[in-house]
C-alpha cells in the first residue's frame, strides 16, 4: 500500500484562506447542523442545482459526532471477549508492546506482502535515525494469487533466497519482520492466523492457518540456502506506526489511507480481554498495539444513515458485497468510481455536459481516483487539469461551468472521505486521552491528494478534546522499514 513520492500537502493556512475566499465561511467549530462546505459558491463556482444534489455527500458536524460515538462503541465490542466474535471492527491484538527508541542497530530483513507485488528489504540500522536500505519488488502472478498456499509461500521463499544471494547475506542469519497486510488473528508476536483473504487473493489452504509457520515450512523445503529468524508478523498500519515512532517517539496511532484504509493504535493491556499474557505484576508492560481493521466499520448498518445511492451501487458491484463498507467510502480503490457515479447521474439528469455523456464516462471504473486529485489541484477558477481529464473521457464539449461542477463533485467525495477518516482518528485520540499524540500516516490518497492532510487536520482539531495536541506525520516506508524495526525492537528486548 505504500507508494514512493513526497507528501502532497499544502500549508493549512493556504487551504483555509482558499476555502474561505471560495466559500465565504471559515473552517472552525460550527453549530451541529452545519455542513462542511467543500467548494466555492461564487459566480464561477458549482451551480445551485449541483450543490443541492451533492448535499447528501457532505457530512454535518452532528453526523460526525454520531459516527465517532459509533466507532468507539464498535472498538470496545472488538476488544471485549464477549462481543469480539460479532464485532465488525475486530481490534486484533498485535502483541507489539515496545516502540523503537532510536538506538536499535544491526542488519534486518523485511518481507512486505499486501498486494499483487511483494518486496524484500535489507535494512542496516546505524546510529540514531541513520539507516541504509536495499529493496527489490517481486511480482505475484495471478495463477499464484488464486492457486495453493504452498505455491504462494514457495514463491516467496524462492524470491527471498535470490535476494539474499544478490546482496551477499545468504551466509548470515538475519532477523526478519513479516508485513502481512491481510486480516489476522494474532496469537503472539510470531503467530498469526489468516482470518480471510482480501485484495484479490484466494490461495487455498491458508485461511485458518498460521502464515508464519507456512513461510517457515516453505523456507525449510529449500534447504540451507535461507538463514533467517522470523521475529514478528505485522500489518502495514503497525509498520507505519513503528516507522514514525523511530523518529518521533510520541507516535501512538498508525493510519493507512490508500487502496484500502485501516488504523492501529496503542491501547492499555487491561482493556484487551483477548490479550494472552500477564496483565499485572512487576515489570509487566502496560500497553499493546491494536490492529482495528476499521475498514469493516458499518458492515452492521452503523453507517447506513450517511450512505448514499452511490455507496450502495459501489458495494453492489464489488467483489465483497456487504463488507468493508467504511473502506468503500474512503479508499482510493473506490473514490474515483464514487465521483463517476455522481457525474453520470447528473449528466443523465441534464445537469452536466448538456445531458451528453460519453461511452468512456458511462463505463464502470474509468474515472480513476488520480483524476480526483488532479482536478482538485487546479488553481481556483482555472480548469487545466480538469479539461485534460474530461478530454480523456471523451467530453471535449465540457464548458467552464461543467468543469466547476465536476470539481465540486470531486471535492464533495474526497472531503467526505477525509472527514470519515478524521472522525475515526479523533475518536481514537479522545479514547487514549494522552496530552499529545502523533499520528503516522501512509497511503496513496493521503500522499497525493492535494488537500487531504489539511482537511484531516482541520476536522480532527474540531473534534478532539481541547487539552489534547496532535500532529499528522507522513510515514516513510512503514510496511518495509516498519517491519524491520519491529524485528529490531524484538531483538533488543530479547537481549
């Protein structure tokens, strides 16, 4: 889920000024019925009809407060032994209890599996905040993604062996952190049972099995050419938190907003009924990271009061109807399609493009999420990127008013996503009730959307307790370096 590139954010002040100039309102605490207007209402802005039709895509402050309340209720259900089985937000125990202190040193391997490619990394931690990293990406053919678990893990083991030979470390016995970004029930730091496949994988013989053991078995089948110690299994949100905590020891939340969406946070062990270990006594660690798997929030209907016909259509045509409903309202896999569905509806109603669409526009999946970011990157009153996108879609006849309307629709979709994420993060920050919290964030939507960071900062500030300070920190390779850091910390604690 991690992608290379710099943070695509602009200063909060610039965004506030821009939105203030366009909307005539300031971001800040409003009455509970106020909607967070995402766009302009001036002479060159979206039409009255479009703004009226898009109201259902704009969350009121009262709705956000209710979402926060429901998120916490579902998190507590996930943490409780009595309700965990029925909870949508599973809150899996990660058994990661120690954060980096910046003094970890040595060579560590990381394996990052979370999509159609996977990475192997060799990371050399030197002095504090100084490291060297080598990595290589390997493809996973669809035949393996849909084949047997034995095929998958044999393929991974072979690539791992080739990488170690290529970098002349095959004679060394190195610790490895394994990022496995699929829903896991963890029974320890090095034992994780796959709950279900996602992201197009459907390898047989893996669901219900310990994926660490499956990897060990594959390595054993190769003989002595791979010498590693698997020190930890984790997902990309945990890696994001660890990667940021290495530089900022105040980091307590990890967030992914990319192809999918998920969050982890630091919880008190006493609140974790399913934690399999001592909870009290001398030298007992008081905290543990929780992998919320919050993409499934709303699967029980908790978000029905803010879902739209676009959300229902997205879900109906997805590979997992009725599941991961919050993720489908937030993530990059669906954001472009949400915008397209609204644009198609308004075109057929005669509100866009003179009622004349195109074959490409009417084809599912052809309005990419990157289009949303590109269109919103245009300066106010200009439509250079928007026109390029519309021309790609066969809509050369679009007027300036059409461009303004399309931009407004994109802003409504992306702002709603940012505000849904912010509701969850504000709820976690308030639950932790620490005086200061850093949130480590990664994912393509957060990285590349021009306003996502600032929208989140403004909305979180509005809903966190007044005495709490927070900041958002872009993660640097959480799923890779973060995995190595978990292994490094595990080795540090074992000494």
